[in-house]
C-alpha cells in the first residue's frame, strides 16, 4: 500500500479557479519515498497578481505547460490504490475531483488523510500547523513555501515523521487513540492499521513511561520528590561563610565562563543589591528597571541567595502566564547553570490550568463527546500529551476551536476534588505543583493566583513572608478584578448543562445510571429525586433568561458608553435605579428561591447516597455533583449581592454586545479603591515586598504608584524604599521621536475623513521608507478597522504586507510571529500590543503611536474612581487619567528598543504632547530619546537621513 502526498497551487479558492502546479510524492507503507512527480499546468484564466506574489508562479512559467488533461493522465495511475495525503486534504481533494470531473474522469474515492490532523494528535504542543512554520520546526531544508513540488515534499516528510512517532508509541496509547475516533472515518482506519503494526513490534513496553489505569504517562508519582538539598546532602550549608558580595563575584565569573562577550550591566548589579537589602532589612521596595536591565535575573539572583541563606520561601509573582513560562523556559535553566548551588524553583498557577486525570478518564470511558468532530481529536491530542507532559499544564497544548470547552470539563477544580481518596492522587498534576511549591526555594506564580490565595484564606500558596512582584503596574487592576464579582449569562447556563444536558449526559443522568447498578433499596427514591430536580432547572432557566432580557433592555435603552469593542456599558447605582428595577429584584428572588430549593434537595440526596454506597465510581460522581452545586451557589450569592447594590465601596455596571443581546450580558461589581485591601493582605502582613516594572514612575517620581498600591506614607515610616534605575541603552543614539506639529487634532471619539486620509497617507509614506518593519499602536479597535482597508490598498501597490489585530487574527502571539516571518510588513495593534510584545533587532524599525492612550472617562470604574478623588478634593484628570495614560505610553514606547543594538523611530501623531500643559508629563517620562517636531511633509526626509546616519554610525 502506498500514500500519495499531493499539493496543488491554484489561481484561487473558487469553483471557477484553475490548477497551475501539481506536486506529488509517493510514500510506501515502510515510509520510504518511492516516486515523485511535478508539473506546471496551463490554466484557462490569467494568474491573479496576488497569486504570483504568493507562489512566485508567473504567466511565462505556465504558457508552454501541458494542459490539465495531460497532467491528469500522468497523475491517475499514481493515485490508483493509494491513500491520498495532503496538508488540509479537503482543499486538494476537492480541486482534484473538480479537475477530474471537468476532464471526464471518475472522481478519486479512495481513503484520505490530513497531515493537520496527524500533527494535532501526535504533536499536541506545537503552536502552529502552518506548513512553512512546521517545515522549519522539523528542520526540513530548502523548502519553498507555496510551490507545489516543494510543499508536497515537505508534507511527505512531515507525514513520515508523524507516522514514525506514532509507531514508536506504547501499545496502550495506540489502542486508546483508535478507540476515540469514529469507526466510519479514514483516520480511524489509519490508526487501527498502525496499532496492529505496533502490536506486532511490541516485545515489552518501554520504561520511559508509567503505566496506570490503561494510560501511558510520562510523569511519575509526585510523592517521591524531595527538597533540593535532601537529594544532594553534600550541598547543605553551601553558603556557609560566603557573603553576598562573594556570591555575586562567583556568579559573575560563572557568567563570564559561559558567555564569551558577557558584560556586566551596572543597573542590574544595583538591582541585585537593592533587592537583597530590601529582603534582609524587611522593607518594601519599588524599583523601576527599564528595558535591557535584565529584570528577571535582577531579582531572582538575590532572592535565591536570600532564600537559601535564611531558609525561607520566596514567592515571585508575574502578571501573565506568558512571563511565568518565559521564566520557566529561559531564566531558570540559565540560573541552574550559573548559580554556585543547586536550587529548586516551582511554577504554580491557578487550579484550572491543570488536568484532572480522574475527570479525563471518566470522560473517555463514558465517551462523553459534545462536539463530534472536534472533541475526539482534542481527546486524542491529550492521550498523546500524557506520555510527554511532566506538568499537566494546559499551556503546553495547542487546542482547536472547541478545545477550551473540552478542557473546562476535565480541568482540576477544588469543589470536585477527592484529594487522597482519588485513585489518581499520587499522580495528580495540581497536587504535584502544590507539593513542588512547598519544597521549592522560590515559587513562581501570577498576580491572579496571589488574590485567589487571599480569597481561599491562604490555603493555596505555600506560607511566605517575602514576595517579589514583577510587572507591578498591573497589581491594582488585577486586585480589582479578583476582589470584585462578575456574573455572565452563561455562568449559570454552563453550570446547569454540566448537571443535565439530555437524558444520557450530564452529572445527574450519569448518577441515575450508576445507581441503577446498585442493589440498595433506596435506589427508587433517589431516582425519583433526580427526576424531580431536573424539570426545576428548566424553570430556573426560564427565570434566568427573563432576568437577563431585562438587564439587556436597561443597557440597550440608556447605555452610558460604548466600549472600544462595541459593547454597551450601563452603570447601575443605588441612588438612581432605572425604572423597573423592582421587577428585576422580583425575578432575581425567583431564581434565588428555586436554586436554594434544588440545592437543598440535591445535597440531602448526596449525603444519603454517600452513607449507603461505597462504589468508588458513584462516590466520584457525587463529588462532581457537589462541585457543580457549589458553582450554582456562588452564582446565586453573587447575583444577589450585585442586584441589591448594598456595598457603597463598590461600583456596579452591566455590559453587553448588540450582536448577541442578552446572551452576551455580564454583570460587574468592583471595589472603587483597593489600596486598603492591598495594605491589609500584603504590605502590613508581609515582611518584605519587592515591586518592579519598567513603568512605575510618572515624570520620574513614584507618587502615583504609591497611592494606587496603598503605600502612601510607608516611605516616611522607613518601611519603603523607591529606586529608579537608568536604562542601559543609549536612547539618544538609538531612538528618534518625531512629532508632526501640523497634524490635525482629534476631538472625542469621532474620526473625520480628512483626518483619516492624512493619517493613512503619512503611515504609508513612513512604511515605504522603513520597508515595512513597522508597528502602529491604536487606542481604539474601531479606528484600526477604519485605517486597515485603505492602508492595505496603498501598501499592496508597494509590495508591503499589512496585518491587523482582530482582522488577520486576534491571537497576539500568532500575529507577532507572522509579522516576523514577513519582514516587509506593517502590523496594526490595539490594547494588548502596547505591552508584552518583544520584536528585537531589525524586525521593528518604526513605531507609530496614533493617539495618547487615555482610558475612556465614562467607563463606570474610571468614573467611580474620579468621583472618589473629587470627594477628596483632588483633580481626577491629573491624579488618575494622566498617570494611567503615561504608564501605558511608556509601555508602548518600550516596544521599539529591545536590545543595545536596536535603532528606530517613534512617530507620535497626537500633537497634545507638545500643545497642552500636560504633554510634558508624557515626553518627560521617556528615557531620553532625541525628540524633534516638524511638519508632516518633512518627516520622511528626516527619517531617511536618520536611518542613513544610524547605518554609518555618524549620529
């Protein structure tokens, strides 16, 4: 049996389009390449310019090519009795059959395999399935993307690699995989075929895996892990007699041995000492460290020394899971090589990031698949992943479109955890991470987890009194989210679907089925209780829908503002309730009463079954049921708190989108000021907290950060120190800031055509000058969309690509990768691109800031904070709006220069930086670049001159 790996280049995707090139590679079942065939094809229609741009195939190349009929005559014998394989096989097979039909041949009806499916299953952790990127990842050389012969060869090599990996897996995994995929599918046949080969080749199964309950796992039992120096007793007391300065000298010398061109950074050495001093003197520290300081090592190197020396735990918190991953993959392995002692660092995330093996096993055994096409593939990915993962952390998986829904049904959660009674307990990924964080010297978590731990009475994180907070400018915002409440329309709907989806699926029908296997004489009564409970959910659902329709009516009738993504926003306050709020309270009461009744009935039944049935599978179902009921309880309580509006310290609002109406509605309650909670849970409770970020100061002082975090007055008491470290970069030589002083000023959110034309023209001229390599930051998604199409037209003419956030992709990582892969392109981004995006070197030469990043003043939370400041006789614009915008502006500016060798230009199109009394706050906060103002028509010549001087080093 052979596999025919096919790739076609065509004039487009429509039914009228033609094939212009064919590439075919024949692979034997022994995975040898036995034949190749490729040919251009003469099309009936002209090749569009964009296809020539994409493929490099011109009219000249196909004008003497054979006709389609001739090519098919060569192709048909090669496809005979073969399995058709392609990267996105639906496209190639569809085009092939259209061509065969057009020329009067029978269609191809053989088996088909898609290499995208194989990659998803057998390489569950790769981040992209795009052919060019995968070929690069697999080390396939000389691959010319979008040329059929080269693409077919790359696809064949990827296919061979995937099948080899499949055939080297444990038999258990192969059996699990074929059982998951529907028997009617070609993929099932292929998995079964290879499972038989694995069966014949398996003499004994590998010692690389731990086999348990019919799964092959990479991770062993976690209960055997010991603290780092117990594993290596000779390293105990490794710091005896070594003071901090000796330690730093040793680390420096190890860095010099490892990196030939290692240069000590003065700012980083200052940071080592400041962090160590804060930890040893039990002080809090606010330390601003600009890009290039080496912040992560700046706090990890002293923190690890302090942790070992004082035998105390250090917790490090980052804003995003992304940065946690960066520390795990880059900084910690490096420290493992250069620190003069062994240490243990653990990564600890929120519980929902870890797989619950008990739930996953139950889902697979019950074949509980909601999305019949996507879910079996997701489950198969995860079966393979279990043989590769040490952590069980979902961050490692690249899910398809429905993957997040699948994950939510198998993620670990506190309410349905059996703890030590669980058969998987010793292999549980969450408890492994928790155990590791308890024995580690440093535990790395994220801001969300810090506050989740506070809400869980400090039962989650290990006990700590020393904390390092990276990206500290986000702490206040994260605290507000976590100490507040959010109820979405689907919060209750999803919890109810978990309990009952239809007569076969859901926790209640599953329990009923299991109870019928029991011989207990209470079974009829329990079954009757379940049958009584289920219809009540339907009633609750009706009340819930009615309630959210009422909320939506308030929002649509009189929304206070429309957010950037088009959501309607309506603030609700106890003093001026909308007309008809009494009706809301009446319906909310119905939901409250019915939920209370259901929960009481169910809890009584659960306790009764628990006492009388010992079966482990029934006990597991009861635990899950209990968890789902607790979720309902939380929704019930939060809904009551939000609708009663009783706490004056909170601001309440509704948000919805016009597209999905009441189904998109969310209720929010957030504390207006979190500074007192931050004091109570952190600054007054912990010995030392080090807070660092590249953006903590406004106009070179820390006052705003101190007020937001609740640290005002701590400096006078001698409990806080503030340090601003100079950037190691020479911004005067590396960055030119250009401000077109004659640029029109935008008033409010409305954007007129004249302004848009001028902006688009200027962006296009700048992009041509820098050959793309340009990032444009917007404050509004609406404006980004208005700019996208006309700018694309202008740039297409000059051979420059355009990528837009929310248009080409909403995924920041994917967009950034595409931007780097297409050097001559411009990237338009909004909110999430202002920070955390790292494009070093030649990848980014120009950064354009369209407007200063002020938050919308009419958002309920901003409004409530402004009102609080007014009551305190302070100016909200100067105290809140300006500092927030300056910090965001500094973050945006920081995208340009990422290394000591980067050079680039920043264009600020918002002339308020030079025309208003507050503009100096923005410019004065920048780290000393060259700032020049000029007329718009002078910008390009100046950019040209500066780039030419930079290239020769004359500036």
